[in-house]
C-alpha cells in the first residue's frame, strides 16, 4: 500500500473516534415535563431546558434563594410550556443572572428537584436598536 492510503485510513480512524467520543456528551432540548419523564424512565443524561426566571407583575425576578455562604442558589424557572420548576445550581450565581431574558439550564432531575450543572444566559443586548422618538 502507498503511504497516502495509510494517511487516509488514519484520518478516517481519527474522525470515527471524534464522533464516537462526542456522541456520548450530547443532550437534547426538553421542557420540564419531558425531562422529568425521562428521569423516571432511568435516563441519566444531561438535558437542556429553555425558559425564563419567574417574575412578578413589575418584571422583578422572584423565587431566588441563595445559600448563606453564597456558593449555591436555587431559583424558580418557567419553561416554554409555562411549567414552573425549582432549579438548584451548586455554584455561585452567574453575573447578570437577574437581568437575563432567557435561561438555559443543563442538568438532570434528582427526585423532584432539577439540578443544573451549567447555566447559559441570554441577556438584553446592548446592541439592540432602540426606537428614537422625534
């Protein structure tokens, strides 16, 4: 065999290894009902849930409870199906958490509590066009 064939087999082998190694780390976007159902069926994979933090009529975030040492917190989140769920995050609160428009929590259920191991925030963009009144 020519050296080019060996190089081709090596590249194909590395590509298969990358696909195999990353396939186990994928997770899906679900709502809280689907995530809870999957957890009850024994699925322990990480799940993305998209939603927003619970707010009062004035738009202020409510339902946030920080630990005494400020190293963890929990909050009320409402998913895209309008289901409310308490979410626990075992790390300090991310900056701008209370200003975020949308929240994606990545984690799994432990009993009736959703425990997030990662939080992604969509904050208001400072680059959005503002309407100017003339």
